[in-house]
């Protein structure tokens, strides 16, 4: 063992001393004119720079190995290349070509760090600026512009993603690659992520258990942190936003800097919204919420590896619109006083990579602590719980040839749920949960045309709970001990007919174990009394999907179809039983289910009118149980369309955008046994954004009007529908971002 350790140390020393690589080059356009301010970034190394006024750039202190490098500039086609380094200074000149329709991004949520066109499953990207200028007080709503993605909402403060008809515990939410654990069991619980410190959201549609284990049965949302500042620079920003409907305001301040080896950043964010108003002007009582968050990072980038440390703090006081408050709250306000969730979440994560020629070794570990309190009508919490989670993963990425990539890895977590301070309600018992998974994946490219990706994974999950309460009484939890295991995998391919046309096909098997809430709950949860079912089995999904992507100079389109067969789908329904006080008891059941549907998207830019963009998409999904009943929380068919005018410069205005968009939802008649039919609706939005240069200072300005005609509507996925509250009425949002 001692000899092995010495040999390992010598390898590290060798790479530290000898791997002194540098990339230099010049960026120009098709006329060979130098381009200033082009972003150059190596995502695997988390290091980048920008080109100077002569188009030159330099990135030094890089490790040996093979890496992706991306060149990006607004209005130009992204260039993604592979560069191999071996103790050298490599000259890498790039010529960027102007492009009207944006192309691929490098994404980190898939099989490897690939461009979007290289993955067998399509990964959609939504950038932070699009979220800021969307004009919505609920940032989840901005994600629904992606076809196949929707949301379950409880007002504007609570929303859960829906991907191809699956939601709740079937969708995995990641904060920079770390699974969020914050009591996300139902539609009453918020996402728990602040959008102000991220660069983009990456969305995987379809099963991803091979990569992430349980809970990724329906898809993945990964909130990716912003890049470090370019080497040897300090950058910052202040942004603010005002919303007329909720009298809401958001403030955010951020600063970051980087040297040759070190980088660091800090973001502070505050958000406050009063009760929102419906189209008739009547406010929805207790739909208010207040947030405070902090995000910080520091790291080191060197010739032998990178090391990053992140800390995120998220505090939210979230009003609950329940029947008990309708007659109590009589004025629109923002302060949380009764019936609200007091939520607090801490996340510390360490992410590290080491480079050994054709091997990259990544090891990450994270700790998070979630505290949930429910305040009803007294100052003392009615519920108080604490969930602590340690998660880890380690994987080796091995290049065994120019066109062959492999990954072997291990992932796992350990959790403790504890009730605190002996509160009146203890909806969930104290519990310990552990899981571990091992995985192997491979990617092979054949003649730069066909790329095949696939792999297998094996998981073991244990849950042990402690007895709670008095036997024979309502709310009693008996001790439960369960162990589950599962083998999952996927196989997919991407075929590039040419530079413009891509075909994708993928088959995946995924699973999800029953949650602590589904197995053991006993008591009031929001508006209903729930009892868990300890006999639940894991869900198993088998999905096949096909898609086509075409990207021309003036038009692009996507077509996708999928079929997802789920064994032992878990859902909750009202039973014929009641509590001693006469409340209906909701219980968890299982049934085999099928979900199938299609998504279409098109982007047209007429050659004769360079400033005009026309976009539209359509999504449809049907979810059925084996007995023919429909599944709950299935979105209606929806059409989205947008007309946008873009100009590079008019006077002191730069990067102008004026857009008119609309959403049409058809009537939803495919509803589950405890839902009702929902009427269709159409709402219109309008928005304008521009960069304004004042005394050499750039200001990002945006103004939008959502639901322009103040249309009254209730979306089928609104959980306020049983109380007959409409969705939000007209909202005018003004946003400013001042970079420095």
C-alpha cells in the first residue's frame, strides 16, 4: 500500500511539473476582421477568457488531455471543438460565421460534456437572460416555453415541473449537478432554487436513471451556475425587477473574479411579492411569498486539476392559500403572518477533477440541510422537520481511442429525517435512508456520422423508520424497514445526415423508489389527510423516443415522439374512508400506466426581412392507467407562438428585441378521478428589451406585459382550481441589470 501511495504521489508531481499547456489564437469573422469580446471557455476545466481588441486570446496553465473548447459571440454560430494538449503551446485560430438562428450549446447534464447535437437525448437550454426578461413573477413559468415542459402551480410561489406528463418525485432537480433534497414530496412544496445565480437551465426530457439514479424517471432540470470571470478580471452586476400585479420586487447583486489559478464569486438575492390579483382584480388571499438567498463559490484551476467549493443558502416564507384563510385575510399584503411555510436550506458542495492524459477523475461530495416549519394560526410551528443529506459521486472518464469514451463510477447518499421540538403534527416519522449505485457507460463515434451511447447501472436503496405515536390512534406511524434494488440502463444513437440534419433514437429503462411520504405519511398535508402505503413497489419506466432536428440558415425545426410504459406507477386518490372528524382520507395506490405524446418546434427567419423571427411549438401528452382511467396532473395540449423583431443597434440602443407571443391551451377532457375538466384559453404577452449605453456604461433594460388582455383562466395544472381561484391577471414587469 505504501508503494502504491508513493507511486500515486509521483504521478501527481510529474503532471504538476510537466503539464504546462497553453492555448493561444486569434478570433476573426468571415472577412478576416478581428473580433473583440468573444467568449472562449473550456467547460471541463471551468476556465475561460475573452478575446482582446485585436482578436487575440490566451489560456495557460492547462492540463494534458483531450477537452472541449467553445467559442461564442452574440449573433454568431457557436464553435465547439476538441483540442488535445500534451506539454505544448497550441495555436488555435477560429473564424466565426454570423448566424441568425442560434445553434448548439455545450451541455454538462448528459452522458459527457458534449454539444447539444452530440447527445442521443436532446438537452434543451434556457439561459438566465431569457428568464429575467420573461416578465413572470414565477420563474418556473419561463421554463414552460420548452415544448414538453409544463408546471403544476399553487399560485405564484409554489410550482413543480412537469416533463412529458410526469411530475413531483418523478422529476429530478439538480443545483449545479447536486440533487436537491428539501421535502419536495408534493405540489405544496416549492422547488427551492433561486434563479439569480445561474447561467442557464438544462432540461433532459425522458428517463435518466442511468446517469442520476432514482427520481430521474421522467426527466431532469439542472440549474447550472454561472461561469467564473475571464482570467485576470473582476466582474459584477446589480439587477432589479418590479411586478405590477403583486407589487413585487426582486434585487440581486453579484461579483466575481479570477486570476490564472484562483476564482471566486458571491451573489446576494432578495425577492418579495404580495398576494397576486386575478383578472377580475380580486386578490388571491395568502398567495404572498418572501425569499432571501446567497450563493458563493471559490476554486482553483491548475495544470493537474480543478477544485471548486460552493455554498448556497435559500430562505423562503411561503403563504398557503387554504380554505381556512379565505375569511381571515381580507387585504392584499406581503408579510407572512398565518398559514405559511418557513423554509430554510443550506447546501455545501465540493467538486473536484484530476487529469491524467487520457483519464479524468471526478470526485464530488455535498452536504445539505433542509428545515421545514409550518406556521398556522399561532407563533409556534405546527410542523417542524429537519432533513440532512450527504451525497457523493466519483467517476473515471477514460478515452481509449480517438472516438471511444468510457465512464465508470459510483454514486450514493445517506439521509436522516428528524422531527424537531415535539410539534403538534408529525406527518412523517424519523427515518434513515441510504442508497448506492454503480454505473458504466460508453460512447462510440463512427466516421463522424454515427454516435452510439449506452450503459448499465445497479442501485441498492434502504429505508428504516422509527415508530411514532400511539398504536390505534390517528397519526400513528409503525416502524418500517425496506430495501429495494434495480438494474437500469439505456442505449441510444445520433446520426448526422449532414451538418444540418440530425436523427436521434433512444431507449431507456429507469426506476423510482417510493418516497418516505408515500410509504409512511399519516396526518394532514395541506388541505387533505394522507395515509402512506408501506407495500408500495418501485416504479419502473421503459421509454422509447425518436426525434429529428434540422438547422438551416433561415429555418430550424424539431420533431419528437415518445412512448413511456410505467410499471407500478404511484399516485394518490381519495378513498371511501374518513377521519374521526369526517375528513376524506387520501391513500397511495399503484397501477401500470402508459404515457405517450409528441412535441414540435419551428423557428423561421425570412431571408428578405433580416430582423424578423417567427417561432412556434406544440406539445401533447396522454397519460392512462391500465384500467383506462386517466392519470392526474397531465397538461392540456398547448400551442405557443412568437413573433420577434431584433436589431443590432439603433442610436444608443443595442441588441434590441421586441416580441409578441401567445399561448393557447386546448380544453382538457382527459382528467383523473379526482380532477374535473378544464376549459381552454389563450393569453397574449408582449415584451421589449435592449442594452442601453450611457456614458460607456451598459444597462440591460426590459419591459414586458404578460396576459395583456387580462384574460380570466384556470390552467388544468393549477392546484387552486378546486377553490375556484384563477391564474394571475395582467402583470407589467420592468427589469434593469447593470453590469460592471
